[in-house]
C-alpha cells in the first residue's frame, strides 16, 4: 500500500524535527566542550565539513548558542581572508573560517589562530571530501598561463590527512556525528607575574630588562607567538618615556606589526595622544616614533637618528636582514631586538643564527631572553599544536652531517614529498632557518606551484641543502610587447616581467628562464660548496629542458652579490627604491645557458650598464659603496687617456677641484674595479666610487672631505 501525501509530509516534518534535535544536542555538546577548554585555558580547532549551506547553518547555530567574546566570521560575504592579518593583536573567542567560496588561505589561518583566546574555537568550514581538487585560493599561485583549477593540490590533501588523524581536532561532518577528543586533566595555574601591568612572570622580567637597557649591551628577545612580546615592548616604552627617555624609536617590517605596542602605550599613558599613525606623544613631550626600516636607515646615515641617549626597539627583527640590524646596532647605544621564533612573521631561529656573529663582534656583552609562558592560553594548548603541525611552524632543523663525504643532488618528486612528512618537515625547517620571509604560503607553493622544482643534497637521510626554482618567460611576442608597454601584467614571472617592464626588453619575456626562488644550506655546512653544487647541476638540467637563461633576484648585499658573481652571473637590473621590509635595493642577476640566452643577456647587460651611472647619481644615491664597486667591476674594462691621467694627478698631488675632474675620477674608479687591491686600497676605492658616482661627501666638513678624497685618489693612482 502506498504512502499518502499527508504521510510523506509528516515523515519529512518528523525528520526535520529529529535533525534539529540532533543539531541542538551537538551544538550544546560543543559549547560544553569549549567550557571545559576554558577551565584549562586552552583552545581547539573544529573541522566542520560538508556542503556549504549545511556547514554555515551549523556554524551559525554554534555562534548563537553561547555569548562568545568578539566572535568573527571570515568568508566570502564577511571579512575577506586576505584581510585576516588586520586582526593581529585582536582577541576573539570564536572564529569561523569558511573556505567554501574563498578557498583555504594559509596566512589567514595562521594569523587567526593567534587571535583565539582561552576557551575559544577556530571553526574551519570545508567541503567534503576536501583535498582532492584545488580551491579558489590557489589562484594566488597560478602563474600565467595556468588556471588555478588545473594545479595539483598536494598541500590541501596533506592538510586533510593531518586533520583526519589528529587527536587535537574536533571533527564534525554534517552527515555524521560530532567527534569530541578527550582532554587530559587540568594543569596548575600560573603563579602570576608580580607586576600589575604584566600577565606572566616571563613578561614582567622582559619589561624590567627593557627598561634597564645598558649602553652597548643589546637585549635580544625571542618568543613563540602569543607570549606577549609586543605587549612587553609597549609596557617598557611607556615606562621609559614617562621616566627617562625623551624619544623611543620603534621599527618593524610594517606599522601594522607594532600596532599592539602603540595600543599598550596608549592604555598606560591616557594623558598622551597619537598625533599620527606612527607617533604617540606624552603630555610632557616625550614621544614614541615608528620608522620603517628604509626610513630609519636613511635617517641614521644623515645623522638624524642615533647617538648618545637614544633608544631603538626592533620588533619582528627576523624579517629584517642582519646587515641592516648591524648598522642600527652601531648607531643606537641602547637597543633591543624582539622576534617571533616560529611563524609567518619570519624565522627567529634563522635570525639568531645569522645575527649572533654580528652581536658578538660589535657588542659582545649582549643578552638573550626567551618568553616561554603563553599569554592568551596555557601551555599544551591543542590549537597551537595543531597550527604548528599543519603549517610546519616548528619544522625541525635537520642534523648536520660531517664534511668530506661525497655529495650528490637529486630532484624531488613533489607528490612523493607531500606524503613523506618527516622529510618535508626537515626540508621546510632548512628553508625557515635560512630565509627571513618563509611563510605558510611558501609551503603550498613548494608542493603545488606550477613550474616549481626542488633539488636537494641529502646525507644519511638528512637534508643538507635545498634549491627551489620556478620556470619563467616563454611569452608570445604580442603579449611580451604589451607587458613592456605597461598594458598587461600577467601573474607571476617575477624576473622576466620586471626586465620587460623596467628595462624594456621584450626578449626577456619571450625567452625561457629558470629562476632561483630559494637556496638554503644547513648553517653548519655553509662555505663547503653545497649551494654551488646545487646550482651548477641544476643549470645543466635547465639547459637540457629548454631554458636559455638562469636567474635570481635578492637584496643587494655585498657578500651575497659576490657569491653570484663568482658563479659567472651578470647583474641585469637594480631596483630604484629600497624594499620597505628589508631596507635593501633588489638586484637581479642572470647567466646564459646557450647562444640564444647570450644574445638576450648581452642586451640586458648593455641596457643596465648604460643606465647605471645616471641611476647612481639620483635614484641609487643610497646604494652601499661595497655593492657599487662590485657593479663597477662588471662594466667593460677601460684604459685611461693621457688627459684623464693628468686630471687624476692634479687632484691627487695639486689643488685641482675634484668636481671639475669628475669624469676622470669616475674612470679611475672603473679601472680600479678590475684590479686586485690591498685592504687600504679597497677602502679608498669605495670612498672614491661613492663620491664620483653618488656625490657622497666623505666627511661633514668640506676641507676634511676634500682631504679624504685626495688621499683616496692618491692611494689608487698606481693602478691606473
């Protein structure tokens, strides 16, 4: 007997009621679980998977079931994942990250995880199944001519595998029951800080050390995320400005990174006011001033910053090159460096390895301090553990192997690598410690970026060095012309497009390139030829695979430029403005792999050499002299004329005005760049080159500057 229409309606109604009851029970169970987390001062990740509408309905029910502190919804119709970093420093007890429309943004996930407070949940909404196809956020790594839907998704598949098996995740499928992991017994509460402004004893001790900074005894503070590092800087700045310092200078890669410092100062100094985004003035006139790295360096060079009595606080120091930090170290008698040990802000571990030698040389009495106790949650927090695992924020450094054994490189299959968690962790750990900009998105690019290749040197199962490259160029002639004219800007192809756009070379885009994205060597294996071996073998392979040019781009620092020049690379472009985050000019170098590449490289080199003198006189006046002399050495060798020789003699031994003999002095600097010079001559060469090409005075007083210049010219006369 068939079921009547009324019977069908009743059946659907009863099913709907049953589903609502089940939904209500599961939401209530999850709220109760969050309350248990709050008693332990922990947080957790909730993985809610299924169709978009059902996931959103359940997430909304959870949102409404409890008075969450400052709940936040991130998704297609709400806050964009791209703007998640704007929430750094904010606090939320519930964050819903809906990936159905936008895809999974690794940077957003990492940033939002750090904003969750004790008893809070980060609810990740994904399709089911997840990780079998790429999602819309892959559009950010889909270089021309790729479409994001055609890429591999090893990164997403790895995330899904981790979430399926982790004991630190609440798993909730819309078509299945809610899985709540068991929580261990509660731990004993922290005993407190003893400082009314500080939340942990760690933070209180850091503030005390910051306020009591000694001359030429820098303080280096390292901490995992969420340890109150920036708040400690803010508390210390407020106390310094209120009692002893007229001005405290604050720097970081960007102003948003130190917003919490300004907020803390404002809270502790209510009588003061923020007169500009990067300036807070107290009632008595003392001030906290933010300067980005490039501006700070420029003001140090002109004598506007630094000197006796000055204070400098550097936040997220890992994201700033060690050479720049060393320059600041010499300028400020009282200075503190703070950085995140792990995370997308930069690698504190790599910072410590690179910067320790500089500290030991300039200020051997420097002091290290580590913040261990979390502020917003307690140790053992499940969300922190899960975030670190998913994004490899604590990827271990491989074990260094003894020098002397034979080394061989091998190309890694990325599908295989994504399945080998131990190898992937060590490989990424090598990248993190070697580069200040390694981020969670780099992990996705490494596993799924189109045209990306990995070559590694491994010994005894431990990665010792790794090279990451990307394919560039190969554009059609019409598109290359449009790019050079500024009418088109396809995604990716950083080096080739830059040379077309800024140098006007269409051939740079039609030619096929292989560009070095990252090269990293274990810190205990450096200067053993591992990086050189990787590059040389990869260039052979690139030539066999059809590339005609091999290139790289990096910050224009003398020792790094020397490395590439020694391998036979030629400078082809210099950025004309400092990068805000590094304070350095970007330099591009290239090497031809065959005759076609040689023709393109010859054009690029000719363009660069023709433009360089004019750029040095204007846009590149701040280029370091050590870099300048290396670039001069790449220009064609010349011979001084009799007239130029006489002009040089007149400047060195008589009273000829150097400004009226500038062409001859420029020629002398070029000639000297092709000779082997003594230590004193190298210094003289840098002085002469900076004056001749950049019009940089060699002393504040005119007479002293002229004397120094004549001595430099006299020191180099014999090489002419």
